[in-house]
């Protein structure tokens, strides 16, 4: 009977310090392996979102140029956003309601880790017929840069600014 009491006391004691340290060490090793992979996956997701946003911007710019042929491409991305009066307001050439406000303001406020710099071409006695968009990753968002123009071809460069000689995205 006495041995049963001692056995119960030992079982109620829980884990030893060594057992807990081993478990914590294993968890830390797994975290050390997993966290860099998670950051890489997040950067890849940001780059994929940047390509999708470049396509959305290109579609919005082409729709704008079709809707306002006398203007051509707009002077700023903010011209593609919704009118300030809300959804019931009539779109105009300065508020065309073609893309969401966050993407329209992505030249100053990052969207999914990227800043989208829009540069319209110059118009000489007619509508603006060219543009360029450069997507630059912000701190921690990744290392891939993207660019496109009125041709719709999206190009990329790793670690440096994109230009018109860099590789196009396959299937773009």
C-alpha cells in the first residue's frame, strides 16, 4: 500500500525541467526553420499581388482612355478613383470610378507592400497616348521590381529598378 502512495506522488509531479527544456528547444529549432520560409512566402505573395495590381491599373487606364478619348490616359492615377460624392455620383475625367481608392492612391501609400509610380506621356496637340508604371517594393515586402507601359507587357527585375530591357513575365 505504501508503494502505491509513492507512485501516485511521482505521477502528480508533472514534467521535469529537462523534459520541458527539450520540448522548448525542439519548438525553437522548428521556428528557426519555418520563419524564414514564411517570410519568403509572404514576399512571393506581395509580388503576385503587385502583378495583379499592375494588370488592374493597366485595364483601368485603357478603360479611361476609351471613355475619355479626347484626354487619352489620365494625368494621375487618382483620376481613376471614385467621385467624392460616392457611388451615386456621375463619373468624370477627374474621378472616373474605374479602380478602388487604395489602388488609385498607391503612388503615395503602399498597397500590399508596393508603391506604384505612374508617369503619363506628354500630349502634343492631342490625347495622351503613352504611360509608364513602376512598382517598387517597400521595406520587407520583397526584392522584385515591376514595370509596364501602354503595351500591357509587365516586366520585372530582382533587386534593382525595372526598365524596358528586363525580362517580361511569361504569360503576361
